[in-house]
């Protein structure tokens, strides 16, 4: 059975509905992956996520490496057992986080040296050891180490980083092939190249042509305007092997997700739906609202009338506002359940629209109703 | 059907197993009531509480009055609907909280004037308006306004406060009798009298002899040593009408609960099980542990091997330690589920022991295994 299968392509866009046959069950695509950086999707239990229809979550090797440490997770019997999650886990290498540590990290061709934000101790990530560590903790989908660069770096810097990422990609595949692994342990390469089109093309063609199970697009959605994100995504996709699943790293707002799907993205993740929950924000069909606003004191409707999540079935905007104003933990819990459910539901509806051949009208309708 | 029925009395102590027939279902006693001060038991959902076997929770009028305000809860259709809780709710008047506001409150025979800790605005609680407000929000069991005094006040101050509490108790019954209420709205009087035995006796006999549905013991467990708490409890109980349910306000640790049950207490509440959860502490059969301690990094056992709660069925001490160290909300959530479940389970086992006639040996066994 092949890892990825496209079931239906949209006739008016690059959108597609597919199926990932992963070690721990099939995953319908497009799919949103909630971020569980430190082996927990913030403020929800695994049961909450199952009920929201979540089939795969993210972990972050860099964070797990620092706390609790790889050995703890390995001795626990792997990340799934450690965190009580039975479905799929994709782990990011944490390249993005390490490269954000400007001033306390140093890049060489061999890898990246950095200091722990916890105790200042020195550490070294290489393409090889991040693959090994992700295997040790039992990740289902491993991400390679890539060099993430800030927005709008110059040509030479961007070229250097893109080449290094390609070199590291080769090393990643080599080390994985030497390991004694379950064949269902998957590995994805990451396309970089900044915002420079011919470097994006170079990176896309090279990474996509290598023996990875999937392709990720990195280095976008890093602070630039949304139009530019989508333009670069659209441009990059042309050069990719479209038989492999395409993962866009770091997009999670409703409009961004719909645009990503339209451009052929199969998988995406973002901290946004969980982060805004802790700030009192919620997605609705009519746009994003903040529960602390005045109008909600006597509003006894659910966050979204069409939403069937635990929060919307049982709690009112008035109550959620009260919880948020009272700084109660339950506020973060209930808003997170809703926002994750909302996004997963939106992606499911997009998928159904693709399967039924009406994605374009679904997309237009959704955008029309959604006020930012 | 009478509100309270004693099913079985222990032969060797004052412990008893009973049944409260409340508006929203029967409540087996002894019963622990988790504290949901601001219309939420901190860090858990209603479903979590149902699963833990919780049949009644506490609310606090003082806090709800300040935020979100009585009118909001009334318009929501009452406190149960507002907070999505189908079972019983006992509301405390918040006397204890108001009287703790030294410097920003003023007591007269009519009531207590205080300033809001939120915006400094001035408010006045009277025996009458606290009953009315608890009725307006739909509380199942209403507590009267009482005057709580600090530990070790002198005789005259304590006498004055005890007399005022008696006077307020009369006013409370009078106003309730004039209101158009469901007859199943219950009201409890509160015994005060500090740590002075003849004032405790005066208060106990007077309050217990009035037409209340239950008797609460207030003003204990306010900082004094446990032996003194139990001595005063034991002394006070003698003067109470033992046909009424007895509620001890503010006890919630395992050993305290067992002692309270032994002395004839039917109901108790405390923030302790929920509060310690947010500080990384957990009850176990062998005593209280703090999950941040060194020994737990590689401890893949559940918090308590005999506990059947969601946390113990699914998560290890190692994982809980990781969550706590990472300051993850899930840490508070999972520890709260466990600690509430543990206490409710302990009370259930005490009840079964009373029914089976072996409470004394159950009590001794538990204390023997439990290291503070």
C-alpha cells in the first residue's frame, strides 16, 4: 500500500483530497495538525483531541530534547505512550526554533551549535542526530534539519542556506537508510529558498526529487504579507512531485488554510488556533471574535451556532467571557476545544467539497461570510 | 420525602452514612463538594467532574456577585445552566471572603459593607439580600450570611459575632419564608463561636434548633492546629440536632476528611484538592507527593496504582512531572482530575465501610498507610 494516494483533484484549482496510510491509521487529507510542541497540545487532553476528530499532531524535537530529554521519552516506550496519544505524530526537528536563537547559536556545514534556553548548556544538532533522535522517540513522520532564514535575506545568504539544506537533506536520507527501522517510519524533506524565486525553484526541484516520503515547504509564513506567502507557495508547488504529500509549515487561520488547500497543500500545522484560545479569541463562521468584548456579557448563544464541539454544545459566550475575565483555566480549555474543532471541521468540509466537485463555490462562500 | 435520611450509624464512632434528597438528584453522604468559587471548579470541565463521581459542587455568592454579576447568571437561566452543571450546587454567601477583607469592610448589625477588590466600588451584604441573591441564581442549598472572626479573638468580640450570626440566621429564615420558592430550595444555618466552648455551645444549640434544613460548622479550620479543630468539632456536634445533615466548612485533606466523617460530618468542601493540583501536588494512598521531585523523572507508574481516574489510567508520573516543569496547563488539568477523584473515592470507601460496619478498621488502615 502506498503511503499517499490522491483520491480526487479539483477541476478549478490545485486542491486535492487524499489519504495517508500511516503506521497508526489512515489520515484523510487535507489535514490540519494541532501543535503539541512539548508533548501536549496546550490546554486539552488526548480525549478532547480525539473527539475533535484530530488524526495527527505535531511534536517538536528541539523542545523535547531540552525537556524532558530524549532518554526519558525513549524509556517511557516512545512519544505516543509518554503523552497518551494513539494516533499519528509528526515531529519537527526544531530547526526553526534553533535558528531563531540568534546570538546563542552557530551554524557550520556539519550542523548547528546552540545554547539551552533552560540552563545555558551547549548542544549540537546535526542532520544525522536529529533523524536518530526522532527515530528514538518513535515519531511516525520525521522532519529533516533545515536552515531557516529570516525574512528578506540577500541572495548569497539565501543561496548558501538553501544549498546547506539540500546537503543536510542528503545526509538525513543516508542516515535513515542505515538505521534498523520499521518501514512505516516516514521522512519529509523541506524546501527552503527564502523569497527568491529561482532559489525556491532550485530547492523545490532538488528536495522533491529526492527519496523522501513527503515534501514540506518551509520558510514561508514568517512575517511577510499573506499575498506574498500564497504567491511563493503557488510558484513553488509547480516544481514539486505531486505524487507526494505536500506539507505547508505554519499556517492555521481559516482563510490561510483555504488558500493553502486551493494551492494543493495536503497537510498544515500552526500554533495559532491554540495560542489565540489562551488570549480569549475564537473562530466563528462570521470571523474571529474576542470573547472579552462588551457585547458578550449577555450573549447566551454558543461561540458558533453551527459548531458541534463540546464547548458550543454546552457553554455560552456569556459564560466564556466570565471565565476569561476571571482568568480561569477553563477559559483556555474550552476555547482551545472549540478552535481546534472549528479548524478540523473547516478542513473536513473543504475535503468533502473537493470530493463532491464544488470546492470553488465552498471556498467563495466561506470567504464571503468570514470577516477578518 | 425528607431531605435527609441516615441509613446507618457506625457503632464505634459518630460516623454515619446517609442520603440527601436534593432537587437535582440524591446525594450519598458523607460527600465531598469540590469548590467552584467562580462558577467553575478550576481546571476541569463538568464532564470531568461527572466522571469523577461528583454529585454536588460549591459556588460562592460573593465572587459571583462581583463577576459576572447576579443579573447575568439570572438571565442565563440560573447558575446550573450558566456553568453547564446538572447536579446540585451549594452556594456559600461569601461571608468568609468578605470578612477577610480587613480594612475595606465595615460590619454593622444590618450587614457588612465592603469595597470591591475589582474596582473599589462600595457594596452592602445583608442577611436578606444574600438569601435573595442565592435564590435568584438558583442555588439548591443556600448558606446564610455569618460573621467569621479571626483565630483566637477574645471572649467579648467572639460573643458579639456569635450573637450577630444568630440574629442574622433569624432574618435569613424570615426572608426565605416570604419568598415564592420551590420548596426544594434548601437553607443551612452556620454555627460560629470561635474557639470558646460555651459560645460554640450557645451557637450550636441555637442555630441547630432553628428551622434550617441543615447545619454548617463555620469558623474552624482557619489556621489552628488540627487537634484543636477536631476537638472543637467533636465538642460542637454534641449540641446539634443529629437528624439534620452536618456540613463542615473548609476541610479537604484525606486525614482531615476521615476525622470529620468519624465525628459525624456528612458534607465538606475545601479548595485544597484543586489548589494543590496547580502546585504539582497529588494525593496517593501512601501520602501526598509533589510531582516536581527528582525521583519522578523516570517513574512511569501512575500517580496512584489503585486509582481508576482518567489521569491514572492514562498518564505516568514522569509525564506529569514533564508537564509541570514545562508549565503546561495540562498539568493542572490532569492533577485536578486525579485529586478530586482521589478524595471522592476516599469518601465513597468511607461510606461503604460505614455501611458494612467496619469504618474503624478502614480508618486505621488508611491512616497507617498515609504518610504526611
